[in-house]
C-alpha cells in the first residue's frame, strides 16, 4: 500500500498574491467550498493578521467550510473534514491572530515561517543564525501551545546552508512542529538539487521521522511541478499547490499537474491521492473566472487545447483508438464527451443533469444561482440554432457567479423569488422569470441601454442604471472617439461618479457560429495616485487593488456593459464594506 499524498492548497493565500488578483470574502468562501468538494486535504485560507477583512475571510472559511463533508466521503475519498490553515510570521501577534481565525474549524493548523538563508538573515531580518534558531524555538512553541497541528517553513530554504537548515529544522521539531515545509522561494532549484535537498534534510534533521515533509515550489524557471515530484520521490508526503498554478511572479506548483502525474503514473511515485479528478476542470474555470487570471490555451490538464488534435495523423489515430494520442481520458478531469445536447425544449431536469456532468452538482450552485442560470440558459437556447454547448454552460455558470458573489459585500447570492415548477422536466419559464433576481443585491444594475455607432459617425451611448442605495433609476449619455464600448463605459462612470481605469478587456466566443455566446471579462481599478514609493516601480501594478467582472450575452455590447458593472459592484463593495489589506500588505514570500 502506498502512502497518502497530502494536497495542501494555497490558492487563497499564495495564489491570491498574483499581481492584480483581488478576491472578495464571498469569492474566497466559494472557492474554499469548491476546494473542499474537490477533496484537498488542507486549505491555506489566508494571512489573518494582514487586516480585519483578511481575518474575517479566514474565519468565515473555518466556520462555513471547515466542517463540510460534501464530496469527501466514499471509496477513494479523504473521508474527513478539510484542515483550515492560517499563515503567520514568527511574530506573537501573527500567531495568536491566526489561531483565533481558524480555531472554529474542527481540524485547523497554524503555518509559521521564518527565513533561514544567510542573505535574508543579514539583509532582511538582521539577525544571526543563533538568533534565528532561538526565534524558531520560541514561536513554534507558542503556536504549539495553541494548536496541535503546526507547520514550519524555512523561507528561502533552497538557498540556505544545508547544515544550518537541518539544525533549524531540528529546533522546529523539538518545539512541536508536525509538518516541515521546504520552500524553493524563488524557483531557483533544479529537480535534482531539490530532490537531493529533501533527502539530505530527512537524513540529517533530528526527529525527521516524527513529521510530514512538504514541498513548496515556485515556477520561475518552469520547474515547479518537476521539483515537487522530485521531492515526493525523495520522501515528501505533502505538496503545496495552487489551482492553475497561480501565485507570486511565475506562480506556484499547479494542483492539477501534481494530481494527474500521480494518477497517471501509479507505479512511478510511492503515493496515492484522494482528489476527485472529475472536478478539476470546473474548479479551474471557477478560479480563472473569479480571479481574472486566464488559463493559457495549451496549459497542461485544464487548458482549452489540452485534448484537441489538429494534426491529421493524430486525428486519425484518436478516431480509431483514443489511447493512441491521449494518455488521460478527458472525462477523468471533467472535460465531458457526453451526448446530452441541450436546446430550447430542454427542461430543468436535463439542465441540472448537464450541470452535474460538468462538475456543478451538489451545492456548487445555490437554488438562487441555479434559477438565474436556467433563465439565462432558456434565453440563450431560444436564440441559438445549433444548441447550447458545454462551453456555453461553463460561461453561463461563470456569469451567474460573477453577478451574485458579494455584490454588496454582505450577501453571497441575490434573493430570488420561488419559481413555480410544474414537473421536473418542465421547459416553461414563469412569466416573471426575468425579474426574479432582486437588483437591490447589487448596488448598480443595468436597466436600459441604447447605443448609436457606425462608420464616419461619433459613437454615443445612453444608459439607465438602477442604484440600490438611492432606490432610483439614473440615466445619462456620453459620446466617445474610440467606439461604442468607450461610450458605454464613459456614461457608466458619469452616472456612478467613479473615476475608473480599465486595465484589461477580453472578449471571446464560447463556441462556433454567428449566434454563439459572447463572454466578456474586464479588470478595473480606481484611478487614484500610486503610493510615492511604488511610482514607477515593479510593485506599482500589484499595490493597487484590481477588480474583475464577467458577463455573457449573444450581444457582446450588452455583455461588455454587464461585465463592467459587475466589476464596478465589486469595487464599490470593497471600498464600503471589505476592509481587507491591500495586495502589497497581504503578500508574503515563502
């Protein structure tokens, strides 16, 4: 029997340190729920001491997700609640704050870190090696007095002196650490070097057999997955990963790559996992849509091209036997190949079945979100000749989540009136179906829009927004030199009184044909002066919170407006109710 490989997911902590990523509290909780359903063993929920908002986000995850067993029971599953972990520097306030944030989870962990490389000790911490070991002893000991499950990470372990590193880790074990995590903080090591480091430390650290050894690798040289697997081969039994490999700089080890390497090579690695691999694709799409970090088309496992074949030779081989050119079955990671086609005559039962097939079963969508998605589906099905594709379905789910997660900073989903259902296969919508979503759950909602544009004329836009705070409709108009989208965004700024900078605008089709669904994703920021120390620096981009919005419509002009309003609602919610720390303040390197 092989050893269990512990999947430690840091999407919500290290992953959120990706430049430009700002998740609100509701979005963090939603991603945590999906990670728990996926079957990860540990969720590093955040850095609680960064701000009251960061503390509240971690605490909500501990309380709302920590005891969930959805998708975690049965053969091949983890069969116990997820461990909720909070990060802390080797500082008393950090450690006590982390414990207070996670303590309500049935299983919880404090993750303490301190740099051990000479360059960090001399120039950043300004302490000696002996002082470093003393601080490890004191702070790990403090954490142990509060919590039984303690992880210790020596920051920049990959560039630390091996002999001193073994001494420091021996101190951590003696003080009560139960997991020792070895970070390659700057992605410097090669697989041979990193694997050899894990082996050396396991052989030279006192009490090594008492703890779980863990990897934490960055992808600066494209070796994060290879380094982590080298660590596993040399005795590590926990890997720290992020969905889609997002994270600081070039990112972290990708969760899906580690899991499918172990899954595909059961005899090459002395470990097994308990991840529900069929949820990998839907989890990837959720993180992509909520974070605004697009997954490259040729990304391993979850990229849109991962299972496409252009070469005629390859296509011929796959048609005769899929195993000729596919080492992973698409359905094993949640890329469907089913024959259930949806159209305008499809009812709720068929719609729900397709959602489950795509990885959105159980409580992945609330009743309110399901109803809103069904309304959008019926509208789309009425307008498309070729039927609704899987790509359309993923986009509809993303649209619903974008418009319902934390728009007012207090409610994860809008209130929806109950819709009468005559039978499980009913294809009819109630007469008020398009009015079911209460616009008051978002501060701003699009009521009406008229756009006038063409060749040789100045584009103009007239927009009516409903302002929930004022309880009234607001109408204005604007013109622009550079097209209808600029006109729409200008008038929305005039109505709201907000000065917004558009950082990214992306439009894509979810399938083929002129009647395909258009998906628009935007990223915005408040147009405020950069801090004096950030102006013109490499950190200036990441210092200002960014907000993403996503919307779908067969009319990309309408989708563009709704995506912008979705991002704007996030920004308003963040300014008025979300007191989380800035990207710069909550970022820490491990």
